């Protein structure tokens, strides 16, 4: 399950991406996305440290994406905020661990099923970018008005 931190990070990144290069202040993002400001400040600090956003200090300061929106995938953000996409450690590509109670990974039906789940999840999240989501938002009429 996606954590609240992961949801808020994605919502904040989409908000910043909507600004098309303009700097976004935490207070505005917090208000528009209904994210508690202190929690958002912590999330934005982590996203800056990791290199997904860059910050500018001062009166007109705030956050911008560090890369174009079409180069930031949902999968990348979820891994950064929540860890592996896999539901079992034995099927994770980036965080593999053998299950303690497993006697034979080759015959494990749970592993086979959840490897398929991981493949489908990875395929969707690693091939959907912030820019894709904004295009879908614009065509569906769900675009938010910036204030």
C-alpha cells in the first residue's frame, strides 16, 4: 500500500510540474493539495536531497523540478518514499531478500504469483511519468487552476 508520505510526495511533485518551471512555495502547495505544511516541508527536504526538486531561497523562493516532468516516473518516486514495489522480498529486483520460511524458491507458488504482480506494477509505474499524468489530467478536464 502506498504510504501517506508517498501520496503527498506525488501530489506535491504534480503540483510543481503543473507550474511549468515556475517556483512553487510550500505554503501554496500545502494549501492546494491539502497536505499538512510541516509534513510537506519534511517531504520536500527529502526530495531536494535526493535530487528530484531544487530549491530557491528568499521571498520569491520555493521549489522546482530538478528534471523535466517527462523524466520523473511514478515508480521512481514510490521507491524513494516507500521502498520496493514488490509485495514479497524474494521478488524484488532492487531489494531482494530470501523469505525466511521458504524451502524452495523455484517451487513457491506465492513467489510465482507475486513476481507477476511485481512485473505488472513495475510496468505501469515505471512507464508513467509526471508529464503523462498531467496530460491525462488536462484531457479529462480535471486540471486544477493555479492560484
